[in-house]
C-alpha cells in the first residue's frame, strides 16, 4: 500500500512516482593560489621577524650596557677602596714608626750619662733622613735656654707631657696666602721617663702634607683627592688637602658634609697619640673616566652583535640542511663521549674487583701462614721450658758425669736455648707482620662516632712516649702541643684514627732517638703536635727534628712493606695503612714535608663531617 500522506513524485512520463529525486548541490571549484601573493606574504613575515629580532637585540644591548656600567662601577669602587685603605695604612705605619723612634731617642736622652751624645745625634739625623716629612727633632727640658722661644701653646703642651708622663700632640695650621691650599704641621712631645720621673721630652714637628705625599703609591698619585680634618667634639677643621686634579678647581670647606664629592669616596682615621684626624679619600675623574668608555664600548659591541645575529638568522634559513648535518655530527660526538665514559666506568669496576681480589688473597695467605706460625711460636715456648727441665736434670746428675762431658752438654744446652729463643723472637716478629697485613687488607669499615680528637691525640702522645721510655729509660724528649680549641668533636672511625696517630708518633720518637744516638753536640729531641681548623677540615701536624727522610726514599714512603728502619724494627706497613685510613676511608689527605737530617713533618687533613660512603678507587 502506498502512503497517502507521502508526497508523490513524477516519473519520466509525468506520472506520479513514489521516489523523491535528490536535491541539487552546488559544486565548488578550488581556486589555485597566487604564487606572487605567497612569496609576498613570506617576504613580509621574514622582514617582521628581522625587525623583531633587531628590537630584541637592541634591548639586549641596552641591558648589557647598563650591567657593564654597573660591573665596572663595582670594580672601580673595589680597587679604590683597596687603594685608599693601603694609603691609610701606610700613613699610620709612618706615624707609629716615628713615635717608636721618638720614644727610643727620649730613652737615650734620659740615660745620656752612659751614652755618647754624638751617637744620639747621629740617630736623630738618620731618623730625619729616613722620614722626609719630619721637619724638626729636639730634646726639650724645662731648664733649656731654647724653651723661651717656643710658642705658648707648645710650651703648655711640653709641660703637660712632662707632668703627665704621656705622649702629647697638637695640629697647628701653617700660614698660607689667601686662596692657597691649607697646610698644617703636627707637633709631638714624647717624654723621657726614668725611675717614674720625666726629665724632659722629645719635640718633633711633622709636615702633614709631606706625610701624606710620602705615603702615596708613586704610580697612583693622580688617583684620588685627600682631605685631612681635625675633629674635636662636634667641630671639624680642614688641615690639609691633596689635589690630584690641579686643572679642576675644588670647593673646600671645614665641614666634611659640605664637600661636593663623587660616588667613589672613603673615610678613614689616623691617630697621633690622642690626636685623631679624619682622612677623606675621593677618587679623581681620570681614575673613573674609563668606566663610561668601557660601558659604551660594551654597548656598541652588543649592537654590532645583534646586527650579526639578524644577518646570521637569514643565513641560517638558507643553510638549514647543513645545520641538520652538523647536529647529527654533534650527536655522534656525544655518543662517542658516552661510550668513553662507559669504558672508564668499566675500567674502574675491573680495577676495584682486582683490588678486592688482591685484598682477599692477602688475607687468605696471611691466615694460612698464621696457623703454622702459631705452632712454631707455641712449640718454641714449650721447648724453652723443656730446656729448663734439661738443665735442672743435668744439675741433679752432675756428679755422675765426667767434667768434659758435663761442659760439652752445658754448652750444647746453652746453644739450643739461644736458638729456640731466636726462633721465638723471629716468630713473634712474623706474627706482628701478619697482623698488619690482615689490618691492611680488611674490607669492612669501622664505626663512625663523634670523637674528641684532642683528647685521644693527647693520650696517644703520652702512650707513645712512655712506650719509648719503657725500651730506653734514659730517653728524654721535649713535646710541644698547640691545639685549636675551636674544634672539639669530629666524626671519624676512632680505632683507625688512633692507629694512624700511634704509627706517626712512634715513627717520630724513633727518629729523634736514632739522631740522639749519633751524639751530635747541642742536639735536643723535640716533637711538635699542632691542630688547626681550616674551614670544613681539621689539619693535624706531627713534626720531629730527627733524621728526616732522604730524597731517594720520599717517593716510596707510602708503599706497602717499604721501610727506612733497620731490619727487624719495622714492617713497612704503618704508613701505607695510615694513608689508606686517612685518604680512602675518611676522604682526607696525608702528606709530608722533610729535610734530610733536620726534620720531618706529617700533615693530616680530614673533613669535620665526612661522607660515610667512600669509593675504593680515587679519581
């Protein structure tokens, strides 16, 4: 059935039909792009990119210009402060040396009865020759005829110096023409005291201007202007002005605050006894003018750099593929570097395994040797007891033996006892060597604890000294200790550090004992132990004035089993073990300084807070 509500279409003959024909759709034909417009847009964007890069380059140039100016200002200020401080220090050194010289002259005048007057005069002439800023040096007494010619103010100052028995000083402005640079002199009175009484005083007149000029660096005389003010309570007075810029006219004032100075200025103080003066240093224009030149040069350089960057960007667009090849080569180089690092890590692991195997092998050999060695030592002790029993038996049956047989048997028994004692002694030495080998090859670290380093160092100094006294009761040695009390507890493996101290101290005491046996006249054995805090590290010095270490042995001193001691005295493992403990276990350093037949000093440097995880190999 056909739906009556459905619209009917028509067939080809105009009759109604059930099928609805599809609606007509508009077909869009694509328009090909205009190559000229595409190139114009690309060209426009390229120029926009160039302009943006130029603006960015200019901003960078301005930023670098301001930073260069700031850095140059800071650099100039730093050099200026160093120069002003050094000049102030030289002025004060001249003053102090002059005061010490005047005190010496006053003392010589006080005891003039036992000293040649001409010698005192020569000392004064030498002092004035070496100090060109000193205008006058004279010995003044209240009874001197020349005292009447002194100005009243200086006369009162002389009497005050004699009465109070103390240094007195005053600054007096010299007469100058109106408009000239002010200049002043400083008068010093140094009393000569004998048995608590001042008999007179040395009067010295100092040219303040010459003092300042002689204290300047000859190569930096035009670097800064110098103003010297006398400050008394709330008042100040300009005593002297050194002008490093004669062409420039500087407005002077008695008040420091009224001076028109630049940014580079510094205030210092100098003292003539109780007289204090304020010295103001101000950098001259020639000293600071190069700052702007350097900053401008940096700005121009950055502007040129930005231009080059823009040009390079254009070239980079053209040579993009070549850069891709360069990046590929850089990647290859980076891979080669990674391979080299892996090869290095591999070599380190192999070396670490070799060292671990060597340590295990050493420990195994030492253990295997120790078992039969224990039998040798034990049976040698039993044999010594048996020899004693044989001697007792022989003594009880001596009447039954012929005299010749008895004498032969006693001689054989004595030889046997000596041989057994020698075997036991050498066995103990071999056992000691094996113990050191086991300690040298042990792989597990000790316990890290807080340790009072000075306490254990002091204990092992006494322990080593008394150990030497036990072997040689006549041994004497001077021991000097200087401990830095700012360091109390440090984190370390206490047992290992104690072993290092004992090795080094025993070596030091043995060295001074060997030198004492030579019988050098005037020789006194001496051991010096010092600790010092050097930032994050503690430095320990153990020094002796013994035989020292010969130049031919210095390169082998930390080699295992190498020793400079006589045969049977040392095993050659003490310093090697100490080196491993300090360097590999504690991350420090063990060095030495020595001079043959004069001294030897071992220097231990260990961190105050070391890392507990240590690499077996050192880079």
